């Protein structure tokens, strides 16, 4: 095939690239301006990987054996039908992924609710941006990670990044921060923090107190944008009743960040003509993540930033289609267009598009962590289908998840490599990967992108759309209800999203092929899109943004005598998510081939460990083994581990599944641990 312009398969920046066979070259696209990170440069390696799956496999006598597609689909459909006949519609569950295209996410939600009639569907994006989404909806009435183009950041005077490390997670993003006065909030001295003029390093789990302290300094210093508060917001007084008690000196005692630095940060933000507050996983992946993001939004509102051109609040989406993935139906409580599943009008409209009775649609189901925990239980699903996720590595308390998968009567995984989750399946279905199919994704700025087919898939491989079609028809659905052509699916998605918050009805493949920059909502074919939301009004009925009262409560688990340290997890430059893809790229794996635990040298030596030793990191839930890496800048009571590695190196063996009460986000970012030599001798 000729050279094709497409987009990177990894993070939500969705850098522009061109493919000539499996050879990658960067192209001049707004978010990356001709740059790529190491993962993007090497992404072509996945297309020719010898680890590629090309034949359906069925577990026979404990081993996976190749079978034909017809046999595999017949077997899966029969097992799903038998399971539901015995255990009811919710006896079967679906688990999706934030890397699936909009078309796949849409059809997966439709398949669950129409072909299976199950309420049990959620996806790994629940672990990525759900807290920011919940906080954004509370504050603004709508959730679009960044409600402005990435390129707007170049004109900012000051940018505050809370819990974000884009220098490693999405390196081309950092070019948009050059020339800005950068404030970074992170317990670690990350490569992003090295770029900052001011690094605020709060104790893990205390970001909310820090945000309250800075907000207090804004008001105390006379920097509150009173006119903006009066005319564009509501709820300030209720919020301030709590924030008024969080003077910087009090916040200093909780966070470890000096009151002087909080006031300095407040002055920087208030003195800027254009400023942004941006959050990411570090401040969201907590049992108080929604409230914490709400506190940063309150800070932004107090300064009059959201809904003003050149300034604002935004969230850095992580997964490639983390934004679009939650807009069109694979979340437990969502229908296409970011409609709510429990809204009667939304159910009636979408059911009409699907050609079914609204009463036939199930209600909301369990969130991701709760869904996995219920697998195989008396009141939980007995069969599970997984698309685009590797939960054995990525889920909190991952050994518990592995045990729940083993308790299932039937597990099906659709993937293009034999991930750790696929290796446990009863049936594995080999599907196309990013360069072998057409489809759209929605990047971190709400821009819909067309990822074009650049290669013919290997013989024996089918798309996820083909899989859903084949199963749906075997389950008795009418021919054509589940299309296999991505553009046809998108045409239906357009109609299903019409009138919703995330309205794609004015978008078409033709407009995307023509190179139009279309940020949702796009409510008509002659509509230019909405690159900057909220300039005139917020999405609440009264047009005002909401201050939301929030209070600091701290981590769900504190250190004690048995577990005296705090652990936090994150990503490294060379790997992505569970590592199922990047660990197959030799160039990346050579740089970071195994898990490590970053620790202050003094802390390591007290545990009898030297740099390069293998250490045991243990919590109340489990333990992992990782190689010691000294980090002089790290707090003595903190350790850091990347979460990309399998087996005994899984960081999620010890992470805390405590859930945010609103978003149901687990507390990935902080838990109490001990550090010892592998034999347990301190």
C-alpha cells in the first residue's frame, strides 16, 4: 500500500505520523509538530512482531489450540447463550478498553445492551480519567479533557501541572510548554518537574489540601476574580466555608509544601495574563480523586480561567481514545453522545436509533473494579469477554483479579498479542491492530481524528467489528444491525450522538479526510466544531460554572509500624500501560527490561539494600519484586514503581482498590508498604 497519513497507537496526544509499510515517519500535525517519542518512533515494530496472533485459539486440556473462526465464534456464542439461560442476562459481562476506536467502543456498548441485554459492561478508562470526568461534569456540566486546543498553551504565561509527567508519558506535549512559567505539583522530582520554575512536592494523597492552600492564598492576597465569580459561577460561598480554614500554614503541616511556595504559586497564577491549571493521573487516581480535581477546578474558577480564551482548566487524558471511549457507551452508565443510561429520554432516543424497545435496554451496571471483583461470585457474571485490555497487569490488587478470572466458567479475550489476560482465556480471538483498520479516535483536546488503514492484516485476522457482527448474528440479531465497516458504524454513531453533550452528528469521514479540525460538539454538517468550549456559557442549564465544596481527608491507607513507607506508581518513557505492546519492542525493552523500585539511598540502606539489588515491596494486599534504583531526590518515606510489568513484578499486586465514592476510581497512587530484601531480612 502507498504511504498513509495516520496517528500513533499510544497515548491521547495522538501524534501525526505517516506509514510506509511498517516504516514510521513523523508528520507536521498540531499536537506534535513533527516530533515523536521513542514509543512512537518504534511503533512500526508491532506490525511485524513474531508474537502476533493470527489464529483463533481454544483451550483444550489446559492448552490453547488453534481452531477455525467459525468454530471459535460458534463455540463462544453457544457458551454465552448457555450462561445467560442459566444465570440471566447479567451472567455475561463485557470489559472494554480506552484504546479502542470510537466505532469499536460504540458497537461494544450496543452489543452488550442489545445482543446480550447485559448491564455488566465497563472499561479500563474507569482507571484513567473517571475522577476528572466526574469533577468536570459537576463544575462545568460537561467533560472534555481539554476544552481548548493543545496549541493554546504556547501563549500561556503560567501553567500549573498537577500530577502530570508529560516529559515521560507524552514527550511531544512538552514543546507546548516552552516559554511558559511552569509550576509542577508532584511528590517526585520527575523529568517534568526538572523543567519547572517551581516544583511543589506534596506528600502523596495530599494534593487536595495543597489546592485548598493555594486557593486560600489567592483570596487572602486579593486575587479573587470577583467579577467572574459573580457573573459566571455559583456556589462560591459554600465552597469558601471550607476553604477559608485552609490557610497556607495549615496546608503546609499536611502537605509538607511551604506556605511561602503556596503564596508564590498563587501570585504567579494571579499575575499572569493567560494561565492554565492542568491535572492528570497523579492527582486523580485516589479514593478522593473527584474531590481533589474539584479543588484544582475551584482554584481555576477563583482566578477566572475556565471559559476565557487564552486561559482555562484541562485534564491530560492518558489512553489513546480515553476521551472518545467514555463518550459512546462502553462505560457502565453511559449511552452514545455522553448520555446517561438512566435518563428516560436518552434511552428512548438511542433505542430508536438501534431499532429496539427502550424497556429492553438494561440499566447501569457495576464499575470496572467492582465488576472484576464480582466475577465468578454467586451474584456476579460467570462469563466475561475482554476487548483491548490487560486486566491481569493493569487492575488494582491484580492477584485478586487473576483469581476472579480463574473462577469464571468462560473467558474470551480479543487481542492481537497473547497478553497476560489472553493467556488465561478459554478462547482467544486474533484481531486487527491500529494500522490495519480504519477508525476514529478523539484525542485529549476533543478533536476527532481519522486513523487510516495503512496495511493489510495478516491472513486469519479479523477486526473487532467483525467479531461483534459474527457473535451478534449467532445470538439471533438481524443481519446488518452490527455493521463490520468502520465508516458505516460511524454514520450510525453520528445519529446516536445527535443532541447529546458529545454531539458528533456533524462529523463525517469525508470532512475528516479533507483535513478539517473538528472538535466536538459538532451539531451540524455545516458546523465548524468547537475548539474552545465554554467561552459564552457553561453546560449547566443556567450557563454558570459551579464551585463545589471539598474537604481534605487524606489517603485511604496510612503508614504504620508494619508498613512504614508510602508507595506510588506510574509510567516510564519507554513503556505504555500494561506493557503488553511495548514489552514486545526490543529497542524499548532493552532500555527498561524489568520492574524497578525507586528509593532514597538512605531508605534502601536501612532495609539492607544496595542499588541493583532485588527488593520485596509488600503491602496488606500483596507483594512484588523489583530491582532497587537509587533516587537522591525522592522523599525518604516514599518509593516509586512503574506498573508495566507482569508476574511477580506487577506493581498492582500491592495497590489499594479503595474506590472514589463518585467516580469509582481506585487509589492507585498511594498505599502503605514495607521494603525488605527478597528473603525478608530487614
